[in-house]
C-alpha cells in the first residue's frame, strides 16, 4: 500500500468512525497514529510524533485567546446583558409589524459582539425572547425560529471563537479576520430583519398577531433608560474590539481585558454568586479543553496527511483537472454544508481546513476572505438537522415543552436559506468581507 493510499484511506476512515459514533478528536488521533505507523513502518516514530504534536500544538501564546474569550462569553451570558439588549431593541422596534422578531435579531447581533459563542446566544435568548414573543401573540414556531436562526450571529460577528480557531489553524491574522466579519455579520442581520418583515406582512398567520396591550412596560422606557442599559455593552465592545483594531492589544490581551470587563460587569449587576462563578469557571474549562484537544488532534492529523503526500497529490490532481477556484470552492462548500448535518462546527473546521489549506494556498487565495466563507458555511450546520446543535440548545432550554424539536428546525429553515444567500454574496463579492481590512 502506497503512502497516498494510506492518506486517502484515513479520510474515509474518519467519516466511518464518526458515523459509528466515535468522538472526532479520538478518531483523528487514532487514524493519525495508525497512518504514521504504516507510512514509516515504525511504531516508536508514530508515538513520538503523537507526543511531539501534543506538546507543540497548543504551546504558543496565541492559544490563550481560547479560554479568555470563552470565559468572557460565559460571564456575559449570566450577567443579564441579553435581557437588557432585548428590552432596548424591543423599545426601538415596537411600532413595526414583526418588531419583536427584529428586536431579537438586533439584540442577538449586539450580544454576539461581546460573546463570540453561538450556543450562549441560543440559550440566553430562548429564556429571554421566546416567552415574551409567545406572550404577546407570536406563534411558537416563529418565535423559536427567530432565536435559533439569529443565534448563529455569535460565530460571525467578532469576537468569534470560530474565526479565532481558523486564524490559529492557518496562521492568519485574527485581527484581520475580526475586521472582515463585521460587514457580513451586519449584512446577515439586515437580511434576517428583511425576512421577518416579509413574513409579518405576507404570512401573518404564521407569524401571529401581536397584542400591543402587553407591551406597556417596554413602551414606557425612556431614551435615557435605554442608553443606560446599552452603555455596558457599548463599553465592552469598544474595549475589546477597539483595542484590537487600534493596536493597543493583541487578540490574547484583548481576551484578558474582555474577561476582566465581563467579570466586573457581572459583579456590578449582582448576577454572579459563588456557585454561579464556579459553574462559569468549570464550563470554561470544559469548553477550552474540548477545543484544545481538537486542535491537538487536527495538528497530528495534518502532519500525517503531509507525511502521506495526499494533500500534494490532491492539489496536483485538481491542477491537472483544470478546475478553477470557484469550482473547487463550490465542491468544498457543499462538503462543509453536508458535514454540518452530522458534526459540530469546531469539528468540521478541524477536519476540513487542514485538507483544503495547501490547495487554497497554492491558488493564492486570500485567507481572510476564505475564513469568512468557511465560517458562514460551517454555521449553517448549527441550525440544520439532524445534529443542529443550536436547535438542540433552544429545545433543551425551553420552558414550554409543547414546542417540539421539529418546530425548532422548521422555524429555523427560512434562516438557513438566508444564510446560504449571504454565503453566495460573500463568495461572489469578496469586497463585502475585505473592505475593512487594510
């Protein structure tokens, strides 16, 4: 068996083991170890590669950004900022048909700018927005659909954990990736709002007719009160993202500053008891370890693929086939979208990016643009069945158990179509993501 055949079999082996139920990290490490052993014919070399990759993969200073941004996002999610932003957005859009749905999207976009984790957005706004929307007359399927669809903004609008991981994997500037995510994030938010307006006017029975008599408290909120509620969010966004763009902080330092700011904010709002702080710290550890374990596994797998020569073989085959960039990109995006139906977003990135990176590098692709394209495609998987992690989070967080998982997926489907449309626009018009990158 040739080295290239071993590399090719490892790719099929990954898919088989994942379908069989093995954890992605374990599958990547196992096949990397076996593949290196078969290529080198030496078990000692294979085990040393495993040990070397484990020590080298996450030893850099840049990897401190992962736990810091995770900690910041979790602190923000327990601080009550989600409810504040929803109340303010509701006050702003209360006179528009479908205004509560637009308020949810707007609040999710603001919340995304200080968390970077879609799952946190899904959990927070399921508790905050869904009961309020149903109470005021919206249909349950519409309500959960809005929350599920808009939760993906957390991984697109900076700071984004997926953009950080892409930057680490491809050695692309995280600051540039953050800048590139701003306009696509705004575009997706506006497209969601336009969809809600269309549904509210054309399909009122699906959306439900809002009872304006139930919104007295929101209507009485003054401009000064609204600004006061938004001030903490604005300050934290300015501190974290402004510090990166102005060159005051590295991404890792901004994560530390953001985590400190989120901690002070949660303490100031008296939302952080000892038990809740311990829960946040524990969850931060769990999420960080899972991500770093995947990074180690992906690094080992990438080394094994390079050793086998499969990436160079695929690049040569593609060059010989005469396929252009957009044909290759179309195949890649279809694969990513299909993988999104069975895998979580981090796992998809860890599997696909090491494979596609050499090919795109040889084609001279701008990896800031390619990173945004990859993240948008991966995020579609968060709300598509059968896995759809964001949908499962929404379902598990709901207080109303009469709303089924099918309702969540069905409600989110229109937003999947919007995401695909925005993905096509970013692919066809790279300037949407690159205009702010200089």
